[in-house]
């Protein structure tokens, strides 16, 4: 429900409530209580009209001017004067402008204590009207503030998500171009093929990743191209095991979720001299998408930590915003020589 609809709904509730109050004489008729005459109904209307005066004076003026600005003393004093003025005005109108029917016998003189009790009873009713006005106004203000907060939070989340993507894309390109640069020195023909593969990957990164979601099949194809590009430059002593779905579903998923994990495996799991391995397994299982990556661990030196940690930090923040409470992300050393990363995402139920 938008702001305009909420405003109309609130006023519809106001009109309905007052219609019920003004129509109360119609609900309390019977053999011993005949329907009010015109003059009697006019006298009756004076009371709910006085309630309306107190209610909307608070609703539109006093609450905003004093209560929301934390001037409770002035708010209480203003209402005390307002209630006294309304009660005296109603009493004078009943006595001199709208007197009872000629056949109505005035009540016998009562002790002053009864008058005080009558006055306090009426004052209590008006105080309750003030309380209802405060409750309704403050509740409506809270809902509006909460809606504005959520809208601001949503806008901030979207802006932050776009910022994270803009950081991720250059990071990805930086690593990939370094790989192609190395490949050019080894095999020109294969480098040309790599450039072709890279152009297809860039099309995905620059265009498809700008959408909120992409089909899982497109994300898997992108990862497959990336892994094949990385495979070209691997030393012969590196064992690479890849298991990707042959026929991935079209389940919508946020783009570029796995590239940071895959990049880290190639960056930190390969040694140019020592035996190395990388295992990448991505599959769907019972409404979940599971990405499991294991690799040998060769920590980089302090002088070679370009981009270290940026990808995983961005990935964690993106998952918090896109799949809150529906993902598991674990990564870290698994023993002295191995490293493991696990990402599980639970899809919404259809």
C-alpha cells in the first residue's frame, strides 16, 4: 500500500468511526426508547461534535506542536484549557441555546458533590478522547517513519550492491588480463582463442551482471569459460578437477556469486614448482545450490597481496543483502596444506 492509499484508508476509518458515533441513537431504540425527535437529536449531536473538536485540535495542532517536540507540560496545559473551554461551552449551549423539551422536568437540585462528580466524569471522557487522538496520531507517525526507514534502507542496499558490483568487475578484469598477458608469451594462437573467450565473458560481466538475477545456466556457462581460460596457463603438475551441471536449470540467481571463490582457488592454490590441485564442484540439491571448492594452499607473501580479501569481503556483503538468512559461506585453511570454501544458497520455495 503506497502513501496515497494509506492516507485514504486512514480517512475512511475516521469517517466510519464518526458515522457509527453519530448514528448511535438509531441503534438504541425500542418499545421503551422511541426514536429521537429532531430537537433531541440536535442536542445529542452537540456531544460528539465537541469530541471531534477536542480530537482534531489535538490531531492536527497540539500533538505536532508540543508532544512531538517534547514539550509535554505545554501539551497537558493546552488540553486542560481546551477541555474546560469545551465543557463550559457545551454547558452554556445546553442551558441557553438548546434547552430541553418543555415537557422535560429539570432534575432536582443536587449536592455540590454530585456536580463535581458529573464534571470530573465529563472531563475524563474528554481526556480519553485526547488519549485516543494521541494514540492514533503517534501510531500513524510511527508507521510512516518505519515505511520511510525501510524505503531508505532498500535504496541504500541497492546503491551499495551496485557499488560492490562496480568494485568486483575491475578486480575480475585485472586478474584475467594478467592471465592473458602471460599466455601471449607462451602461445599466440591460444592467446587469440583466449581473447575470444574473454570477450564472451566480458559481455556477461558488463551486460548480464547488471541485472538483479540471471538464469543459473548463464552463470554456469560463465564459470565454465573462466575455468577453461585459466586451465590454459596452468603448469602440468597442477591437477584440476571440475564438476559443473551438464544441464543446469534456469533458476534465477544473483550474478557473479562464485567468481571470487574460483579466483581465489587459482590464485592461492597453484604453485609453479610444487604439486598442486584445485577441485571445483557446483551442483543443485533439494532446493539448494552448493558450491564446494578445495585446493592446495600456497599463501602469498606480504609483497604479493593485490586484491587479497576484496573479493570475499564483497561476496559476504552481497550475500547478506540478497540472501539474508538463506546462505552458508565458509572458507579457510583445512589443515596445513589445504584450503576449502563452501557456499550453499537456499532458493525460495516455489
